[in-house]
C-alpha cells in the first residue's frame, strides 16, 4: 500500500500571505498553552500507558481488516 502523498507536479504551489501564516502560528501557540492542553500533557507524563490502545492501533477492527486484506 503506497501511503506517500502524490502531488500534481504541473500544479503551482500556493503561498500563504505572511499575515495569515503569522495568525495561524499564534493560534497554534495559544492552543498549545491552553489549560486543557497542559492538563492533557500532564496526564501523558504521569502515565503514558493510560491512553495507549491495547491493540496498538487507533482503530483496532480497521487495522485487523487491513492485515487480512489482499490485493486482487
């Protein structure tokens, strides 16, 4: 299964305006410094296994389906 991103080489890349890029960085920084984010990070530091899925995948049934799947 190819999971690489495929980009259309003939398409021109769009550059974000400087002001928008600065705004997005500011929003990400405020979200990371929020009380909720800090509390969640503290939970992972206190017990990193607490939220880890037992089967090792975000969606266990779908991961099992992918393992069983064969190319035609």
